[in-house]
């Protein structure tokens, strides 16, 4: 199963289990984000990522260049407050 198919299946299952109130809140939050103009700032398919280095959970510095030297690299961006 392709990633998009898995994501679609997850979304469908989540929507079937969530309450109407929860779904309304999520839809309202999504619409608020759209209206904020944030979509004009998102990374799009084909955009080049700037080189970066970050600490991992062990405190080791990991660089994008170092990871790319070992093979393809997938970056996942998310917005959240945890």
C-alpha cells in the first residue's frame, strides 16, 4: 500500500471514530490555518532544503549532509504543540 493510501485509510478510520464535535473543531482549526496564509510559506514538492544540523535525543549533532551521504533522506514537517 502506498503512503498516500495509508494516510487516506487512517483519515477515514479516524473520522469514523471521532465525535462530531471533535471533527468540527479539527475542521475549524484547519480553516483558521488556511486563512492565516501559512500555506503560502510551506515547503512544496521539489523545493530544496537548506543544509542543517540538529541534536538528536542522545545529544549527538546530526547533519543533513551526513545523512544524505548514507542514502536518500525524507524530511517530515509538522505543526503542533506537544
